C-alpha cells in the first residue's frame, strides 16, 4: 500500500535528526555537487555513494545524492543557490527516490525549504540541501531568525561554502515552533527536551538554543 507524502516527510525528518545527533558535521551546503557524496555520508566516507542528475534536471542546477539503503536516510536532493524551480525539483526527487512507495506527491501544507538561508551562501554556484517543512513552522522561524541570518553583521556571512546543521535547522525539520524570543524560558526548555528525546544533552541544547536566540535578537 503506498504511503503518503506526509508520512515520508516525517520519516525523512526523523532520519536526518538521528544522523545529526550521531554526527553533528552533517552538511547543508557545499561548493559543488562532486563533493556531496563524501560530505553527506560521513559515517561511510561516501563508500558506495553517488551524486548525479535527477531526471530531466540539468546537473548544473540539481543533484541527487544516494547510497544503498532506505531513501529516508540514504537519498537527498541539492540545488544551486540561485536556482528557482526548487519546489518542482523536490517533488521530482520524492517521486524518484520513493518510486515504489509513494502514491501522489502532495506537498500541500509544506514549504520546500533550503536548509541554509540562501542569503548566507557566499556563491551563487554553491549547492544547498532541500527538505520539506510544515509551512507554519518554516514561516515562524523565518520571522524570528532568518532575517537576522541575512544581516551583514551576521558572523556566518563569511566566505564559507560548507556549513553544518544547527539547532535552528533541526528544530524546523522536527516540526517544532520557535520560542517567543530569548526570554521565553518555557519555549527554550520545550525545544531542549525535544532534542533530548533524540539523545542530546538537555543542558547543552538549552545553552545552544539560548545563544542562537540571543544573537538573532541582537542583530534585528
């Protein structure tokens, strides 16, 4: 029986979060598609992994990265920073990676999100990973943090074409709404406990989330 798009998105988010907890160096941006296979699958150093074209999409704009195993943890899609048809590319990715599992690809209620804000990419030729995030969650985080992340004073706007996942990205993927600012102790605690369910230290997560919020409000 085919599974739904929603079920696949939830399974993908869970697999990505578990991979991030296992290795926090999970990448969300790279300088070119040729290096993706090695960077995405750090635990195997890319053994058996491939980075290639996705269907009819040009290799200069879209890359699909795979290694043997279930697609939740072993397949991803990346697009060039300035590429505009990324939602269609993600739909095509789901249809390809889950060809024998999924029925109709239905992304209603979801945003296809660049896991790193495109404003933080120093080069338009870099490739950023895509995933689907609940629309209300993605937009709430965008109002809170991603405006700050686009600010010229944001330290991460240095010329770096490789970046790893963060608490922000992980929380969005997990469908968690953001706290209401750096003084929202209950909201910060809620997120820290969410990460605790994946095995992260709650105190360290609390400090990391607090630092992220402190900075985002500092530069707004």
